[in-house]
């Protein structure tokens, strides 16, 4: 009976369901439903990335023990009623600028949340207070659509969460590949939603990459945000002995070596 319902969902193109939905559908005891779903999970038919939220695994995904994250994260966040967008290196990959394929799927959320490990799939949640305001766009997947940050918002997020992006060298490498997708007007709109220190660092890095039109636009924007306090290029690292870049009010406390 349970297998038949799961097959019916899959035939409808549905690959996610909640425990509560299955209990309501069958009208039987939660204990019996949980036991039956656990048996299907042991057979590799189902996966459980989050409590009481099940995935139906087609044969091609059973060896990984999970669906690709872009196929189930939108449904999970809808189930939880939470704001999200795919961000950082995962968004950069959608924009064709990942350089190296990310080992973890990165999701920006408006509420702190623990990471998910489901089979061979890892999902990292990064908290951003104003996640609901950040510019996004939709991309099609085989299971619907997924929300990702725009190229401009992705660039700023990578600067803001550099330690989630394999370090500043990797951020600059990805930024060089992302730059051609960045629209200056949308960049300034995204900058207005970000901490000034992120914008200062991004301007400095655009100069480093010789993306001077973008750097000049950011410099003009920062003039409307005076005074700009001096900030380290690499947060959390000593500025002792670091030279100060007066254009960006940046203490250059690390060398940047992009892999170009």
C-alpha cells in the first residue's frame, strides 16, 4: 500500500512528501506509518533529509542516497515556511562561475539552521538577517524551480562570507569569472542592501581584477555612504603592518592570488 502511494506520487512528478501528509492520506496510526516508511527508507526507496520530510528516490539517485539538493531544497523551505535562496559558490555555479564544483550546496536563510547530511549530499545553511530582501532569480530544475541570488548579490555574499567560500583567493577567482554577468545598476542596488565593509572590499577586488567600470561605480556609491570606516581586506586577520588603500579605506592585510 505504501509503495503504491509512493509510486503514485512519483508518477505525478512529485518527489517530496511530509509525514503528516501520509498519515492524513491513510488515516491510520502514526506509529504504523512511521514503521512502514522506515522500511521503505531501508530499501533505498525513500530518504529523510529533515525530520518528517521524505524524498522519493528514483533508481538513478539511490546510490547517492538522496536527490540533488536543488530538487528538494525549494520544497523543504516551502514546507518549513522559510525564506531562502541558493547562494555563494552554489549560486556561482548556476551562473557558470564555480571554477571548481562546490562540495556542499549552500543556502542563505533568514533563520539560523543546522546543516543537512543526506546520503552523499551535504547542505550548508548560512544566516543572513535580510535574506528576504536580497535580489534573486529562478532557475528551472527537473523538479520545478530553485531560487538563486543574482550575479551581483552573489558577488557581495561571497565577500561577506569569504570563509564559507574556500578563502579569498578562491573568491577572487570566482569573481573574475562572474564579472561579465554583473550589471552595474543591479550591482549598486545589491550594494545598498549590504554592509558598507563588504562593498569596500568588493570595490578593491574589482580594481585588482581591472574591472574598473564596476570599481568606479562602487566608489561613486560609497561617496554617498560617508564616512567609510577603514576595514581589513580579510576580516579576523591582524592588520599589524598592513598598508592602507586610501581609495577603498582598506587595510591590505593579506595577499590575493587568484587562480586565473
